[in-house]
């Protein structure tokens, strides 16, 4: 907790003893000398996040710019393709889930961690948005750190982390990227899911695709107002007339399939769900989960199983990387299918005894 001193005890002028007016040889009247600068004329030096990014990243694929009605956001500086790493950022701190769920413990934890940060890291962190609806006349905030942390925290292998540069990416219900946890190498990756042109805003979906992320406009906007304190005006939320009707119908069809549960969907329904996810620019991590379901449901050694293994391996490598746990798992599944198909082909060519 920060305790503010009373103004008379805080200002430098209050600590200076009164002095009689005297004349110096230079003709300066000490009584009329302004011992304090005019605070209204001093402009505080603004922290430049782009300058910070340039110091940390060689040739970044983005820059942070002011965006109307959003404050600031990420803009692509070059054309990005699915699988491109937009940003790899090491979390400034990771909060265990047990602490994250307890506001008082979380506030204490964050206070200790922020005290370990250097001045640049602190400015980067404390400049983040706090979505709480607080009374502007209430100057006492018992949880100043939890406010911005809960607003900007990301999942990190069951815990929560803060990546202050990545947190500048704004929300869209039709995003072009998503963040991926690479706990094995201690970083969070912002990955392009779809083609992003130079000058286009880099966006993520704050919501889970299995829940509100794929839902209709009213449900999505209600969730974002409640948990993030803003009214979404992305492309999907500003559709009109036929475009809105088509998008709503598409999302209603998705929710019907999701309501049945992936385990209860047949291959045709799962493929339909994946196709519809691509149409609303769903997260590739969710699509990969559905491909895993398809792979497991296909007959061993079948063409379908090989097809799903190839598709899953391609997405896993693009999303998580060759050395990732997910990439290795799909590589093993693909190699298994090659072995099965080889055995089948050998069995077919062997002469009968």
C-alpha cells in the first residue's frame, strides 16, 4: 500500500526556512527567486513502447500506434502469413493459479515481482490498461496491480502470466492471430493464424472458441462488456443486414455442433465444424483439437487417418514449432501412419503361402 504524505510535508518549499530579504552583489532579490519550477510547464517524458521494442527485437513485424476508440494497438509493418511468429516474449512474471484466484495474495505477489523490475519494465507494465470501472474521485486503490494484471493476463500452462508488449494486441471477434504458450522454452508466442497485410491491425480473440468466442453477437458483446468493460466494434460486431444474418446463422450452427460435444459428433459433423471455424477466423489451436478428434475416430491405416495426421502435423508445426510437444506428438502420429501403411502394402504384395 502506498501512503501519501500531507502536502505541506511533501513539497520542498515547506522544508526551507524563511529567510529575510537581502541584496547580493549581483542584485538578485532572494525573496523573488522561484525556488520551485513551474510544474504546469513541465511535460513528463512519455515512455515510448516502440523504442523499447526496437531495443529488444531485431526488425519487429509490428509497431504500436494510437487507434481511435481503442487507445493503442499493434499494426503489422510487413505482410504476415499463417505460422509466422509476430512476437516471442518472455513473461515478466508468472502467477501460480492458486495465488491468481486470491486477490489479496495476488496483489502482494505482484508488488514483490514489480519491485524486481527495472525502470523500463515498470513503465511498460504500469502503462497497461485497467478495465475496472472505478470512481475517478476515489484516489485510494487497495489493488492497483491486480487491476491491470487481471485485465491483461494470459494463460501459461495452467497459471497466468503477463507479457506487456503482447498485451497491446487488441480484441476482435474475427482475429488474425492468437497467443501460444511455449512453456518448454519459457516464452509466449503471438502467431499469425491468417494473412495479415502491412498496415492491418494485429488482433486476437479474448474469448475461448469453445465458449463465447464462436457465439452470436449479443452473447459476445455481453461477455466483453462484463469482463473487459468495452463495447466491441470489430468487423463481426458491425455487420449489417444480410452480412449480419449470414454470420449469425453460421455461428448458431457452430454452437449447435459444439453443444452436442466433440465426442458425439461423427466425422462429417466434425469436418463441418472445422470448416465453419475457418469461416469466422477461429483460433487454429481449437481447429487442431478438432483434428485430433477426427484422427482418433478414423479407422487405423485408412486414407482419412493419414489425411488428418498430415493436416494436424502441418497446423501443429505452424502454430507451436518443430521442437514443441504438440509438433512431436503429431509427428509421431504421422510416422505411425506411415508404418501402418507400409505394413499393409507389404502384406498385399507378399505371395500367399
